[in-house]
């Protein structure tokens, strides 16, 4: 009897090995990558604790187009400027879709702008682009709101009276309130409990995608639906954000704009009424409106606030560069109180410093994933239809073929020999192609206005006894600076 059991076990093992070898053979047409193991795929290669440059290291080992397997799910990574440009620009329409993974299906419901596809995506994105223009991006309307928040932030920093403090919470509050003004038409007090609960939920949600719990959810959603764990808290955070947005929508429904629309909800509700009469295939509804605002918060809060936090850290670490920024602002703007986005043309060095912060300290672990709409032959590799494609934008911004000193903080990357600002093709922090970041213009205005306003008011220094603030990031979906304190010393001319 024991002999039969041994034979059966050996037979099962042989069948599993044959199945595994057959699986490897069927995947031979994909770009190369780390060894794919049963069940877990090749994510073992990422290590238990992610390092910020792990994807760049894998590219050095496997090439600029390589495959990672999340369980049975292939993920093709594009690394370096040449591969990312080929994928996002030259094959823009071929990689225009977003993947619909088990978690994304629950989190985004295939609605809104960021993670929708097809007719929904085209209609919602077009509306978003038109509405952001109407709300005054690049004009005085929305820019005035940003200026107001920047001055509020200066007042908050000033309360520290030059003593060490953590700037992260005030920055997050100010940037979030820009999105609130855009979406809801008003800002929130930093003491508002519901607003603070919203920010906490956004923060927790953004940390989830690089956790082991997320990987398990994508591999075995049917199992995770019946188990406790961090994914439960993350799903609860999604509900908190939806609930907050729906309350604001209800307020607008109860008190509709009498004359001209004033914010994103006003414009959307007007479009819903208009399209319901003429377009039977309209995707304008309350569910898509909720998701669109959800997307604005997720995409617009973390990115800008993190960039500003890195900006102040680098200014504290590079007093020579900070002094050049101060001098340029003083020489050009003097004591004038007015400052707007158009002033960037007069401030080439300051403008270059902002770009270098975005390049040197890119804030996402990788670019948002795409999905191939058909079989694509690219740079000698076949990328099959409906495969997830991840553009590693950090690898573009650190590509040694594109940047003279990729690892160093060097504003000269964006200046010519005469000190004039120059655009760089490899500067792609907002992505490129059909899915380029919808809020790119908003983010540019925010970064310039917040940064220059703060630099006019303060000199930023490490606390006494600290030579350098750490630039090693905490790795999650975003690359976050470890909590730090600095001193915002008021400048005499700021008065």
C-alpha cells in the first residue's frame, strides 16, 4: 500500500513539473525576465523590501524591455528613454488602455478618467480637459486659488518662528485644498475632522499597491474576499473617499449654480442634464462624476505635495543653489507682491531648479500601468494583446544617455550655456501619449507658485547639528521622504 502511495505522489510531482515546464515554454515569446516560479511568478526578484532603483537594476540585467510575472499575470516593463518613448509616444494608441486587474476593478469600477477604457474613458477625459481649461488653468481663475493657498502656507510656516518643524502636513493640506476648490468650489479648514479623515484615507490607499496584501489580492481575489487583512482597511478607505465626494455632490444638487458653473461638479451636472436629452450612449452620470473627483484627489494631491516636500529638503541640503534662487527672484521681482505662473519666463534658474527636483527626485515608484490593445512588435520584442505594460518613468529621468549627471542634483540639466531655460525631451514626469497626466498644467502652476512664494518668504535650513537631510526615500506606490524637520527662517525682504 505504501508503494502505491509513493508512486501516486511521484506521479503528481511529475505532472506538476511537466505543467510548470509547459507554462515556461508557452511564455517563451515574452521579453526576458527573472525566473518565473509556480504560483508567485517572478515577483520574488523584487525582494521583500523594495529599493527605489530595483526596476532600473533589473533592466541592467535583462534589458530595457523585460517581463515580470505577478503569479500568472505578465507585466512588461519599459525602461530607459528609448523604450518608454517607443511605447508611450510611437505606440501611443497601442498602449492606450488601462489594465482591469481584480483590485482595480473593485477600487475604480472601470469608471472615471484614470482607470476607465473605451467610450467611458474618451468621453470623461475629453470633458475633464475642457472643464479644467474653463476653470482657468493657465488663466487667472484657478491660479488665484493656488496663490491664496500658497500665502496660507507661508503664514503656517511663519508660526514656527524659524524653529525646526515638519512641513509635510501643512503642504498636504494646502495642496489638497487646491483640489477641493477645483472640485467643490471651496476649501476646508485644517481642523475639519471629515477633511482630515479624507486625507488619511487617501494616504492609506496610495500605500496599498506595493504591499504583499495587494499582490495576494491580484493573484487570488476569490480567497482575499473571505480573509481579514490590510486590504479590508484599504477598501474601507475607498468607501470613505466616495462618501465624502457624494456628500459634496448632494450639496450641489440641493443648491444648483444659479448662473455660471463655478466648479467641476457644477460643470458636470450641467453636462449630465444636457447629454441626457440628446445622447442615449452618454456616460455622464453620478457614478462617473464621483469617480472623476476620486481620480482628481488620488492623482493631484500626493504628486504635488510630495514634490514640494522634496523641493524644500533639497533646498535645505543645497544652500548654494537656494541662494541663487533667492538672488534671481529678488533681482527680477524685487519687493513686488504680485507673482504668477507667467513669471517663470523671467526666472530661468528658478524654473530649472523646479524641473530638476522633479527629475532627480521623481515621486512615483513607476508610471501608471497601460495595457496593450493589440499584438505589438517593438524594438525586437512581441508584446501580446491585453498585456499590462509599465513605463518606468524614473529610469527615463535617470537615463545616463540623456542626462550629464543623472544621479546628482544639477539644475544645469535645464539651462544652456547662456543660462536660458531649455526644455528636454527626456523630461517625462507626467508621462506621454494618449494617457499623459490630465492635471499636468495644474501641477506645473502649483509647483511654480508654491515654490517661488515659499522661497521669497524663507531660507530653508537643516536643524542645528544636522549637516544633511536624508534623500533616501521610503518606497511605496510613491517615493516618500522619511519624516524630517527643517527651519524656515524668515527673509527680511519678505516683509
